[in-house]
């Protein structure tokens, strides 16, 4: 049997493992399993240096299946690679299995990124390639290529039709991320119809215009794809390989959308097996196939790891400080107590970020063209660029969605704590990527500012109203809206001393009043008593607020106590953390039998969970207005008079 026959047999093994998994589940996408099997096989058989014995090896090659609906193909490959067992494949799409409907990085070793919402996998791949380039520039020394690996992405038509894919392509081309290779399963068919019904895109022109190395492969086989990858690796640009395929090739529904998202069934499987001379046995892995993967592919990865491990041990001896930075795991403290009082909390955000960057060697990130406004810039570092990849400030351009997807990819790579930044109202553009960060338990940080209608003159298009409620509603996301410098320090400490969820830290545009009784440590509980009532008198009311509205609550408090009222003031910098506290603590802060006024310059949605039938919420149920921020704030009821009238 010649080598070409061997490759065809190995590729057919992948095809039928995927088909059998989908048929057994009676759910899945067989078209891509069949058409993309040659490219998947070529990437793993020829290129990837990975090992299931050390699945988190930091210098392993990375692979992202951006077209996540092809998960059955990926799981089939991971079965041959030793990450999964055949029994796992048989549980495809079943409850509590390691083989869910789309790849999930936190479930299955060997899955480098959770994908499915199309386009984001391209962003993740860009982020991984960026991380490798940064770490290599920062830590590699002559004779010590500690970071030196490739990132491969397989995408489909949908990934390129989603704007986030093209946003990421533009960024990667500008940065010349030459260790990134994207393979495009170009089959001219999508779920509803043919691609030509909604696009007439010339990918060569688009990719070359965006500074990518482009190739097209007309023959969907191992040799042609292998040669294209070899060419790609010689380029000093990111590479895009368009591979013309036939969706569901060799089935009776080949080349049609009918084979995209429905099992082909037992009868069709039998016809295909007969055509390709494949055994009737389901989930078959011929002996020579297993032998090839065990003795060639898997062994290659294990040998590469052993060589790297020896190299890194020598590196650790010669450069102990740098090795410690790569594996940084120390508690972070942030102290803003010596900052000037009464500034906009975005100013404290910038101070906290820079203090953090001086203490934490893995900090890297940037903004969507807004560093001057959000203050999210590391002042002792220059701009990350083609000739300065060791620097920490990234210019993402006006690409909030791609920025966050790239930040996710950087975090997934490891060795970094990545952040992104933009105006809070534009969280609408990045929410899908934040959702995937939460699902994957990625400790990315999004630093957002201009947090309310107080933005003012830019008008309602730029004044966030519903965004607080939106982000708080995402499971496993921590949303901080600090009231002053102490709470900002607490937000940063909590965020950077955990590694299981993303955080959003939100700052004001306008100046606020620093509070003498604010507390960094209590901020980490989500809510706490800022000013206690007089315990010798019956309490009249509790004023509870977050962010800039704490200043307003304190102004109302001073007027009310001058009128003989007994008032408690509660600061609520993080609703997500507060509701996770035990019920006793929650009831201590906001007891049910006391009148409460909840104040927040955002949507009223979600605030009523803290208010009983006799309580009040001062919030918004409409968009903002154009005008001076303080005027809009007052006209929308955020004033001392409105609060006092409710007591």
C-alpha cells in the first residue's frame, strides 16, 4: 500500500467516525465532516505538535475549529490522537458527555477554544497567534526558542460572512501575524441555499488587500493541502488557504444544503461505505490507522514536548526571573488611597491598570481606538507592533467584537492576562464574545467608561441605559461599577486574584465625590453599608446605589439627616457578587422590613430584585437625551429632591 493510499484510508477513518457519531446521535452536520476531513487530517498528521499527556503545554501548536458545527470531525480526530475514547464519540451530543454539539474548551482536552457562533474562532486564532508573537519577543533568548509554535484555524463560509471574521482578518494582516494559517472549507453551499445567492466575494482580492498570503487549492487531497501549508509557513504574512471542496462529497446529496445539517442515515452511510470500500462496522478504526497515529503523529508531539521541557528547564536555570514571570501566580494588591480625591472613576481605572501592570508581568491589552478617553493605557510600555511585539499596548482599531474575540484567544493561549477597553455603550458590539469568555471561564477584563446618561452632549446614541442589565444577566460575568478610588482598587484586586470568570470594570466620564467610608475589601462582597444609621432610633430608609449614584445618595443622606431622618447608605458596586453572598449577609445589608430606595442611572430592569412592594427604584425606562450631562441627570430624576420626596 503506497503512502497516498494510506492517507486516503486515514482520511476515510475520520469521515466515517464522524458520520457514525452523527447518525447515532441523530443530530449533527455531516457535510463538513466529509468535505473538511482531508484538511483536518493534514493539519494533525503533518503539522500539530501536541500531546494528550501534556494537554496544556504552553508551546504546543494551536488549532481552532471556527466552523464549530463540524465538531464531530474534530472529536473523531481527538479520538485518534488519544484525547478522547471511542465511547466518548458514541456519546456525541448527549447530556453530560465530553463531546457536546459544538466544541467546548473547558470540557474536552485538545479543544483549544469554544466555538459555534460563527466568526469568533477566527478572532480566537488571531489572539493566539498574537500571544505567541508577544511571548516570543519578550522571553525568547538566543538558543532558547521557548515560544515558537503555529496556530491553525479551519473556517467556513459563515465565519467569513460574519463581520467579526473580517474585522480580525484586517487586524492580523496589519500586524503581520505570520504564524497564523487559516484554511477555508470553500464548498459554495450554506444552510439555506448556495453562497452565490448572498455573496460574490473575491477572497484573493480581499485577503491580499488586507496583507495576507493567499492560496487556492482546487484538489481537496492530502498532497495539495500539505504543499499549500508548506508554502504558507514560508511567508512572512498570515496565510489564508481557500480549499475548494464538495459538501458531503460522494453521498447522493453531495453539493447541496440537504447534507449540511442533518444526519445522512444508515442507508446513505451504507452506500457511501460501499463506494469508498469501507467496512460496515460502525466506529471502525483499522489497525494500521491506529498504528500510524500512535507511532508517528502522537510520538512526534511527545518527542517535541520532551525536547521543549528539557530546554525550558535549562532556561529556568539560566533565566530564573523570566521563567517565574511565564508561570506568574502571585496575589495582587492595588492601593489607590494616595490618589487625588473627587476625580472621574475612569481616572482611577487608568491608575489601577498601571499599578497592576507594574506588578503583574502578564498584563497586555488595548482599546478600540479610545485609550485617551478610557485611560486604559499602560504608560511604561509602548505600542505593540510588528517591530515591537514585546510591548503591551495594542491598537485594536474600531473593532469591539474582534477586540474581545482576540482578547479571548490571547487568554486561551495562556501566559497572559488580557484586557480590552471601549465606551460602555459599545458593549453591545462585543457581548457575544464576552458570553463565550464567560462560558469558557476566561478571566479576561473589559475596562469600560462613559457609563451613564451623564455622557451628555453626545446624546442618547452614546448614553448607556440597558447595558448594565444586559451584562449582569450573563452567567459567570462579574460587573463592577465602582463609586470611587477605593472601590476601583477593590474591583481590580478581586478581578486579578481569581481566574475563573471575566470581569467588566466600568468608570465614569464625570468627576465624583470620594467617600471617606468606602472600603476596598468590602467592595469584593458586592454591596456593603457605606454609612450606618443611628442604631438608637428607628431607621427611616436605606439608600442603595452604585457608581456615580453613590455620590447622589450621599448628598441626599446629608439633607435627610439634617431634617431629622435616620438613614443608611449602601454602596452596591457589584450586583453579581452580592447575590452570591449568603442570605444572612444580603438581609443584613438590605433587610426586607426597611424602606429602600435603589438608585442607578441605568435601566430599572433587574433592580427590583432588591426592592420589595413598598420600596422604590429611581432608574430609567427610556433612552437619554442630548445636552449637558448634569442637566440630563437632573431632568431624569437623579437629584436630591426626587429621593427626599420618596421618604
